[in-house]
């Protein structure tokens, strides 16, 4: 089965609940104030302000807490007087019955994209080194073209502070991209030289380095700390974390654009007194 290339962040998408419990699509309907002026996109984190849904202050963390994730809305169109269901809230709707659909379960597991920085829409990679650790949320603004959020979380090669908004539960293997090459030099250093990579290949921050042994992958403990574009089939120098295993022979550079995350305890308002 061929999976689509992840070309941009799309916000936070519910998948299941912690412990492998099934997410049945349950949501809570909460009001948006008449003529609220800020757009809210599908997958954006949201908060309650004076009893009404507003877009959350970002990046989400233990200071900027939330009540869930926006999944669309409905309201009476002020012009046609008909009920309108929308992928996103466009802002400045002069209707008194605007209702947000919010995924508010604090145990929900969410699929999200790694980005090069908090404000960037450039897709990066989750490193295996992040699994079980924290990551920082993004600050991107969504798209009126498709109504989706443009938020992701920041790619890194080491977990973030405990105040960060999200915990990485596991990587998503379905959309991983593996690029093969041959080790040249750099074992145990911060520069790894590999040859034979396809020209034009983009290797983002967070790309992991594996040895290929009898067709099996062995993680070296190294991950790219800077993005690189391959310009020649000759030697390509990559900036990486120091390897904890010997790099040799055939290597695979594995990009993981998506991971499953959970809102950290103390970041979701239902986990606060």
C-alpha cells in the first residue's frame, strides 16, 4: 500500500486513547461568542474564555493550557438563515448560536507532524530519541483554503523540558521515508560522511541513522541536528548527534514526519484543579 507524502503540518488529529483504548469520535459542543473575531482551524488547540471557546495561546505548554482540539463548528448563517456546518470557524460571524465541536478528552492520542521550528511549515522528522520525551508545540496559523490547522510540533534530537506541551508516545511507521547510502567516515563524531545518496534528497532535522545488517535495521543512536540536501552521489557530510553504536557498511537514513503524541499532564485544563 502506498501512503501519501506528508507535505505540511495539519494540526492535531485524534487517533485513539492512551492504553490502546478506542477513540469513538466523542466530542463536546461548546459555544463561540457572537462575532468572535479570530479564526479557529480544524485541529487547532482551544481554550474556554468566560465560558466561550477561543483559540489557545501558543505554543501550548504548562502556562498556555487548553481544553481540547477544534473539530469544526456549526451556526445559523446570518444571511441565508440556514444551518451551516463548517470545517473551520472563519471569524467575525454575527450569529448567536455558533457552536464549536471540541475533542476534549484529556487522554486522547493525537497524530501530528514534526516541523523545523515553532513557526515553520517545513516538515522535519521525529527522531527515535524523542519517544517517551516531551516536544514543543508550534505557533503556525491555519489555512482558509482547506480549513485545517497548520500547527505541528518542533523536531529535535533531545526531549524538551517538562513544561513542554506534548509527550511523544510512538513514531508513525506508515509515512516513514528511508534513504540508503554507504558509510564513509565519522564514527562517534558530530559529522558523518555518507556516499551514494540520491541527488536532490532532502534530509530534515531529526532524520535517524541506522546500520543495515542482513536486511535488518540497527539504530546507531545518531540523528541529524541540521537539515541537508544531497547535491552529489559522492560524499555527503551530515551533522549528527554523536553515535552510540559503530556506523559501518550500508546505512539507512530514516525520516519520520509523523508521530503520536498526548497532551501532557498539567497542560490540559481537565487535569488541573
